[in-house]
C-alpha cells in the first residue's frame, strides 16, 4: 500500500511546463525569450557545453498538452552581443528536447538560477550577472522576442562529445 505508493512517487517522471511554439526553420535562429517556460530548452545536444545529466527521466508538457521527452540536461554558454561588445551568457539546467524545434530561454529560470533578468519595457534587454545588457527584439516573421547568439561554446572535446552521443544510443551511420 503505502510502500508501493512511495516507490511509485520515486520513479515517477518529472513533468514541467514549456510554451508551445509551432516549429519552423527560423526557430533555430537565436533563443526565444519565453516568460511562460519553466525551463530553458533546446532541440540541439550540440548546444550543451557541459552535460550534467545524460539520462534524465523527464518530460516537458507543451502548451497543446503533448509530453515531449528530455534526452539530456546541461549547461549552455552563448556568445551574445551587448551594448558595448560581446559577453558569454551561461544558462544552467538546459533541457535537450529534440521535438521542441526551437530554443527557449526561460525568463523565470534565468532570474531564479542564472542571475539574468528580463526587461520588457520600451528598451528590451537581458541583464547579465556582470551588469551587461543584451538587447533583444521582436522577430517580424513570428512575433517572438529573440536573443541572437554568435555561437555556443563547449568545454567538451570531440571524443567526449562522441562518447556522450554513443551513450544516448545515437550511433553513427557506419555503426548501424
């Protein structure tokens, strides 16, 4: 009775909410600043510079109610334009969700855990822990606010990336 219920709670998968955005090819250009998402999300494993959980037992629930599987969790470092140059912006606990087809920057998570504040007044920007301002603008095609990143940075070597890729049962075409 109680023991089985307790064990059931221990193995139950965590479900978090994320905004649902219809995917298209433009959604991979930059990160959408999302005030409704509870976690940062990316469809690209290659965005992670550090993998903190290579086998999470998690799903996210998107706006249409569909559950999407999280295949890894880690940290992302982005080179972003500031008002006076460039800086590295670090996002923690980023969920890799291949089905989401866009990159989401959770304003809530950024504020609570990454020390990044979102300002949605006339002068739209993210304030980094250093105090630097990262401007973002509304995309004319889809009305989403986007932060453009010059590139993601990684602490992983090619061998480490290959090892992580293989551990997720994603092998190369020659190994199939």
